[in-house]
C-alpha cells in the first residue's frame, strides 16, 4: 500500500487547495494513503524549521510531493527553512530512492514558477530521489483546462489577485499529479 506525503507551505490558502487536490488524486488510486504535512510559521525557530512528527511522516512515506507558493521567483522562505532542515536527512541518505514531485502557485501567469519547480527538483536530486512529472498534456489555456500553464516539471497554478478559489483546471492538474505519483509508487514498490 503506497503512502504519499504532501509537504507544503501556503500563505494565502491557494497552495493548500492544491495540496488537497494532490491528496485526492493520490487516494483515488486503490490502496494509496495520502497525508498533508503543512509547514506553519510556529515550526520555524531561529530561522530553522523543526517538526519531528512531520519529519517522521515524510520518512515513512514512499513518495513525497513538495508544494510552495512562488514568491519573488522562488519558493517561500518558510519552505526554504524546511529544505535546509532536510539536510539532516540528506546526510544519512534517508530519502534516497523515494519518489518525489512538486507543485507551485502564484498570482501571475508566469511569476517565474519554473524556477521554483527547478529548485524543488534540485532538492529532490540532492536527496537521491526519483522525480515524477505530471505528464499532463495541455487541454487549453482557459482556467477550467488541465495544465493550462504548460507545466511539465511539476504543477503550475495561478489565481488572480483577490480570488480565493484555485481554478478547476489547476485543481484537476494537481489531482492528476497525485494519481500519477501514487501509481508510480505502487509500481516502484512492486519493482515493475
């Protein structure tokens, strides 16, 4: 039974909605469990993220999906604090051969979200993880279309300023990523 952990920071709630959609997609695959692991400001002490319970959940998962808003062309400082703490896992190669994927959100259509996804990918590669892309073709460019922002390294989502709900197309794209990583984790566990 594959276990997927989704670790994310959400400043305005949009990235949280995407994390929920990833979890819905993952649990739609028979036998898969998914757990949301939210980074909160209270877990950051003297600039370092500390949450032993959350880290235990990540260590126990077969796949980890990373999510962060894109702020100023990169991931949020709160997410970076988590990444820096994960160097303790890296030293022991604790996530080597786990599956990984990522998603991001910003207010602007571009907002340099690709650089955020590349940062998430680099972190996963340093850990020796195996990156899983969404593999979702572009349906169109309207808000209700899957992969409307043409993200192939991970899920890219955009919500205009002042809009609370992430678009249906972006939510469906995140759910497809969740299903894909769950299916990959099931195959990975079987060795097929």
